[in-house]
């Protein structure tokens, strides 16, 4: 079956939820408590060890195959406009996000700012913190980095919603 990465992620989420539900149900139904003298069959929850194992095996195999197909797609598919595969982009995005955040802070400082002097007795001295870089340059770099980050995110979104690959589950 051909799917996009976005569709594969939804299938993966559904399979994972189904497996989690199966495990939760097994945890509730695999043992039960009955009072002395109570008819065990009237309080026994529906549960089959064999059927549960078979369903768990089926779901885990589908999840494994789907994750493998997604991994192959991510390691072999280039993001248009960027010289990176999807898996490289997935590493790059948090790095770029952190850089944009730092640049945002750096572009927002004052060239000279009075700071409180904690831990020193007041001897009439005033401390200042000075920017040790060109704030305008940091602002320009911020704009460029934020723009590149947005373009990269859009390019990845486009690939994830339009490029199809084959899965066999």
C-alpha cells in the first residue's frame, strides 16, 4: 500500500493505541478476584491467553514493519531545496530552533544595561552589563535563521504530506 509519511504516522499511532489497549485489557482481565463460595464462571472476565498473544504478535510485527518503512523513507528521501534527508532535517530542526531562540535573546539586549550587584556590600559602585557583539548583526542573523527554519519546516511538511512510499503491513 502506498502512503505518505503523514498517513504512516497516523496508522502507526492507531496500531500503537490498539496494542496499548490490548495490554491494558490483558492487565485487567488476565486475573480476577472472587469471594469464597462465589461462582467463578459468573465473575470470570472474558480473556484468552492464546488469542491475546497472537494479537500482540500481529500488532508488534505491523508496528515494526511500519517503523522500518518510515525509517528507510526518512533516510533516503531528500527534502527539496535543502541538501538533507528527512532524518537529517529531524536532527537539524531542534538545533535550528535552539539557535533562533538564542539569537532572539541576543537581539533583545541593550548595548549597556545597569545590573544589580548581589553578594557585595553597597560601596557606591554601579555595575553595567555590556553587549560584547553587534546587536544589529544578531537581529539580522535572527531574521535569516527564523526564515530558514520556517522554510525548512514547510518543506518537510510538504514532503510528509505529498511524497508516497510503499508499506507492507
